[in-house]
C-alpha cells in the first residue's frame, strides 16, 4: 500500500507495452483483480469475459491493442 500513488504501476505497464511492441506483439492481456480494473481501464485496457476467481479473489481478463 505504501507504494500506491507513485505511478510505479503505470511505469511498469508502459515498460511491458514497450517490450511487447519491440517484439512486434499486437496485444497485451492480463488477468486483473476487480479492484484494479479502473486503473487498467485508465491506461487503455478493455475488460472481456466474466468475472473469475483466482485464490478466492475476483479477477477479469483485460486486453490492450499495442500496434
């Protein structure tokens, strides 16, 4: 919690997207905790499918087109 609000997550996403782009990947997808869904949406990710549980925590698949 002490690292929230410092844009660390945004920088990690940016770097991951750069790597996917360098390798000519077209999409990046992730399995986000529902509580983080708005964070990913703010960075251009779209949710798809239904809610699934991973270790008793609700998650949703999210996707972003890179190229």
